[in-house]
C-alpha cells in the first residue's frame, strides 16, 4: 500500500462521505504549486476553489496569522477587536457599503443577506414583502435557506420541504425578472457572474436593468460575490464592471486568502435593520481571520493584483482559445479576469482526473465545464504550462 492509499483508507474510516474527492493527499503548498504526501508536484489552477488569491503560504498571510495567533485568537463579538474594525473600514472604503457583518462562509453571508432583506421589508411596514427572486443555475450555499435559493435541483433533492418565499427565473433574462417582480418581492439575489452554474457572464445591461428594477419596485438588490469578489474578475468587485452597485453584497472565499471568513456588506439605510440580537455568528470576524483578511486585501491592493488579474485573465483566455481551436470537443471558452470556464461536449471529470495525473489541478463548474481559477499571482509561464498539459490531455481523452 502506498502512503497515499494509506491516508485515503484512514479517511474512508472516519470522514463523512460528502465529497467526491480526487485520489490525492496534499501536504504542502507554495505559490501556485502544491505537493502530495509522496512528493509529487502539481500546478494548482483550483486555488481552493478561488480562495487562495495570493497562492499558498504567501509570506504576508503567514506573518499576519502567526503574529495574531501569538497575540489574541478569539474573544467573541461581545467585545470589539482591532483587526475586525480595520477590515470593515477597508471593505467600506473600497466598495459601495457603509456597514459589514462578519461570519464564517459564503453560505452564512448569503443567509444573513436573505434575513436582512426580509427584516428591512418588515421594518419598512411591508409585511407582504417576503419573496426573494434568484436565478436558475445560480449557487448560493448549502444551508437550508441558501440551498433553496440555489435554483439547481441536484443540490436540493432529499432536503425537502424547502424554504418558502423563494422564486426562480432564468439567468440573464431581464424580461423574466420584470414579470416576476411584484408587491411581494423583498429582494433579487444574483451572482454577477455565475460560478457553479458554468462561469456564465451576463449580457450588457442585465445587471444595470436589475438595479433599475429594484429602484422602481422598492426591492433590494443583492449580489453574491463569494466567488467573484476580491479582484478575481479584474475589478475588486465584479459589479464594478457594469457600474451597478447593490444594496447588499456577500463575500467569502478569497477574502481570507485561505482562512474561513465570510462577510455581508450593506448600505447604511439597509443595515440599520440589523440591531443587537437580530443576527450573530460566534466566530464571525474573530481576530485571527480578520488579520489574515487584512493581509490578503492590502497585499492585493498594494501590489496591483486586481489589474493584473484582468491582464493575466486575457492571457489565459488566449491560451485556452488556442486549445479550443485544436479540439472539436471544446464548445466554448468564457469568463472575466481569472475566473474562466471551458465548456466541453461531454462530462469533464475524466479530463480532470487525467490532468491530475499529469500534474495539473483543475475543478469543474457543472458537469461539462472546466473552471480555471488560479491564484492572482499566477505567471505567464504557469499559464502556458497549464494550457500545454490540458492540450495533451484533451488529445488523449477525446482520441
């Protein structure tokens, strides 16, 4: 039995069987590369599913976590802590928002957004405003509220009855949203670019149209930027591409650079509906995770990595379009910045498995879409190397 097989056997004896894991046991990472327990090196274009924006073990994050761990780990939100205040200030300074609520994940941030939207409607005297409109193909998390908001049956099966008051419409169809909005609509919840739905970028005018609809109807506009936020698309927040600021925005993934943190941002008038006792998270925004997030965000801003993500995303698109031209199995390449999808005419899991064997980590965004979400520090050489591996693998798998 190999060392990998030994660890996998141990995992099979104690871990809940909730993930279709790849047959590898990772042990160490640096930059855009990771190594398994047997010393094999991999080029990582998953980045913890768009989490490790600065790559693995970035010195700024390591220093921040080490220093904070030796200073103060946790005291709860019964008290103020300086890193949490500093991070909230940074997020407000660089976004539309005036207030920040911290939690532990994207699902928790979206849960908070749904609660806030309904509370805001009630506080405004609109007791009938309870409905949240979400988009088909979207993904918002795994709690009962957010799995209900996720308009994909495969994530909901077996967990019925779902939360009432969630209504689905097609993504990128403004007319469908117009028909759905009514007196019961509390909010529209949408990813500016769908992630798990296949890296789908909306048409020009769609997000601006949603903003106008909300302004006219009194509903709130909520952007789920859990995957698109913190520079990944070539703007600090994806909504900036379209000039359509939301009332509420959710963040997670890249915000902590690898530690678990979520955030819900809102305008002053909307956030006022969250008063003491209405919502909470024991670990939300604790000193350790907020210190890591400060290091992540300041490094991204100071080193110009937002603009670089846009530039490098263009290079990735070029390389993948070259691969597309060589393989009939590739139907489309799309995305913004360093969030790119390659759609195939077949399920992508065999391609991902073969890429793993060849030393490249990739993930899927739906059954037929390969997701490319490398760290924002990825180099041109690494982009070319990844495209070269994928090209060879597609040649083998589709032969």
